[in-house]
C-alpha cells in the first residue's frame, strides 16, 4: 500500500497548540481526517472541551476514550493535583509533568482504532526541538514504535510528526500558514493549570508557548517591513 492509496488520517488530539496545528496540517494533507483523544485524569482536562469545540469547527469527527489507569501507574503533576508543577526542568531528570509512557500508549490505542477503521496514517504533535526531556517525544522513539506497531498488528502504519524538528516559533508559523493562528491563540489549552489561550503565564508550557509566539510575531513583523 503506497502513501496515496489510503488518504485517511487519524490525529491524536488533545486540544492543545501542537495537536491543533497537526489537526489542520492533516486536513491539508489528507482527504479524510479523524481525531482521537484520551481522558486520562489530566489536571488540564479543560483541554478535552477545547478539543471537542475545535474538532467541530474543523469538521473532524472526534472520539474521546477514558484512560484514567495512567494516573494509577505513576506519580506526576499532571494527574496528581496535590503535586506542584515543576517551574523549571531539573538538571538530571525530566520535569514532574512527564506522564510515563503516555505517547506510547496513546499511539498504540490510536493504531488499534485506525486499523479497525481502515486508516493507516497516524498524526501526532510530538517534537524533539522543544521536548523538555520527555523521552517519548524523540524521533528515535517514533521510528521504533512505528516499526513495532507494523509488526504487532501486521498493518502498514505510517506515523507522521509534522512538528518533530520545529521549535515553538516555527509551530506558530505553521499555524499561520494553515490560516488558524487566531484559533490556536484563542481556543487551545496548553497551560498545565488549564487556562485557555495565553494560560496562566507562569507554568513551563505557557512560558514556552508565549515566548514562541512573541518571537514569531516579531519575526513576521520584521519580514513585513522588509517587503
């Protein structure tokens, strides 16, 4: 089966900046796009409400599946509200926002859903440029999992990571090119404290997002002046 023989894609969707950008990237690249999301007891569960709203605006069918077992398997500040979110990444370990194995599990369940629905293209918003020490955002992991999924289910999956080598400024640029920069600015939830848009402005996710936007808008303004 070649790339063009099956133009359906399934996006692992959270309602955050990265997965929303990927959703509209997939709409540009594929004939049919579907989305899948997971409720794993995350602190910023408001993301899922944003995901539903954005998917509806995009005309993309979305299914949300419960997966709260994750919160019982490991301690992290995204599923245990009593823990304070790390403001800065520790030197020798990932931040305590790391949910162990999350992307592996999400992509595995997405792959099962995709096979049942005759979809071979999986899209995820992971990226290595600003991966914050999360091991399951690395390209090596995605390549390895892709091969594992193909072998385990005897099905020709292709995992797409359009943001893999982009920093946050470049991700904002892509959203702009796709015509959805305002939607991403106003409708997505990236904040670890569950505040839509600019967020709390203090958590690491907000800092990364807002600095990236500031840098992109500055570069875009400079480019317009040149032209």
